[in-house]
């Protein structure tokens, strides 16, 4: 086994909260860039065979689980995509439904080692759940606890550039913020669906309960995620790029549009508040104001995020050193949420409520990151 520097032959990872977020049933969003760096490191320089051991809920089939693993993106660069299944040993995918066992039963770890064809004492399990790590050790497998949220095992270590291109600086902070944009994309589609659902509504009593729920979730996400977390994190790193020589006027548009987004967000919040107050003579106006302000937010933020991905983030990244990138990623994590999982759950709840209300996906739900290969 060339290049191996640890006394084992195979490593099994947990999926959820270890390698990524399962932000909705059957969909895995891997942590980038930390998961990308981790998987490539253990497979190539370290030389281990890589597998996963995962518990799927009853409503998600093993077939859906395999599809989730096959579709999860590890690396995306200039049109070339590496999926999680490409990195894994074909005998290393262990799903509880197929094993007829669930973690933390020690037997599932023995099952995994047998399926891989590696003695269990030559296997390592890595997960964020201490009970599962202890269960792996009880089965005879080595176990390592991985920090969650991710990145703590890399920071403040320097992460050098990966996948640099015209539209991508290859910096770690850029990958992290673009991952947040993927969640923002889902939020914008929810906003478009809410606008569509409110078109025929003029009285509070005509508002479907599911649409009302989604409206409240949108207000929460705008206030706590988009404003207090994501946009403030972006604003915190621009002065560091300016200190490295970037002209300050290159980011002026971002600050201006952030102010406009905040104005839309506050107007949406006030309209929601007016709806809660229950004044029958004001409620129809509040619903109309909520709809029009949400439409304005969706249109602006869709273009805003695409311009950040394709223009601003690469410009910032080109002015940072490798050491700056590690510092900036730490600043982003401290300014914004250390884990966007709760916000993904909130957006998921809005999507579920709109599904229940029979509101179809809006035809204009253009992906925010469509401009970047």
C-alpha cells in the first residue's frame, strides 16, 4: 500500500454532519473545501481505501441513498465534476437498509469491514458522533472523532489554492461562501413560489396555511441568515482585500446592494408584522406589500449572488495570500454561522409547506450559480 503513513488499510466515514449536510431527504451537500481536501488526502497521499457507513431514515430507500452518494459533488472545476461515488471504494458503501443493521450497533462496523474485505483491526471509522465512534472501537475498529461543524481540523492551517480559473480564485473562503449561495438559491426559489401563491390572494382568510408558514420561514431566514450571517460575513472580509491592494470601489456595488436587500428584508418583515396584527382594513394591503417586496428581493438577490460568484469573490481571492485565505475563512466562520444546517432545515420546512399547499416550483427559479462552471 504505497504512501500509507497510518497503520490501517481502509477508512470509513459517517456522512451526515461529518462529510456534509443532508439538507433535505436524499440530498447531501458536502462541506467544501474541507471534505474535498480530507477525502483526497486520505486516498492519495495517505493511500487508504475510502468507504462510508450511513444510517438512512425509513422513508429514504437504499436506492435513494446510493443516488445521493453518486450525486454529491466533491470537486467542481472548469466543467469537470468529481462526485463522492468517484472517490469511494466500490465495496465501501454501507447503508443500514442493506446491512439490516443500524449504527451504533457494533455489528454494522464488522459488516463494513467484511464487505470491504479488510480485517476489522485494519479499519478506521471517522464520525462526529461519539457514541458511534465508541461503537466502532467496541467492534474492533479504530475510531476517530471529527469536529462538527467542519473546518476545525484545518484552521488556522493554510489551505493552498485549488482549481484556480478566470472565475474562481481557488480560495477556501470562496468555496465556503458559494456553498451558502446554494442555500440562498433554494431560499430564492421559495420566495418565487410565495410570490406566485400570493397572486390570487387578497384577504387573509384566503391565504393557505402552508403558504403562511413559508412566509414566516422566509422572514426568519432573511433576518437571521441572509442579513446577520451571510452578508455581514462578506462585508467583514472586503477591508482585508483592500489592505492587500484591491481598489475599494470594486466592492462598492456589493455594499449598495446589501443595503437594498436589507431594505427589502425590513419591508417584508414589517408587512408580515402587519399581517399578524390582524387589522382587517390593513391586512389585504400587507399581503400585497409582502408579495411585491419579496418579488423585488428575489430579482435583485439572484443577480447579486451570481455577480459575487463570478466577479467579486475571484477578485478578493486574487489579492489574498494563502495565509490570508486561512485567516479570512476563520473570520467568515466567526462572523457568520459556524453551521448552516439549522438554516437549511428552515428553508426545507418552507419548501415542505409550499409543497403541501400545492405551490409548484416557479418557472423563473434560475440557479444562482449558473454563471460559474
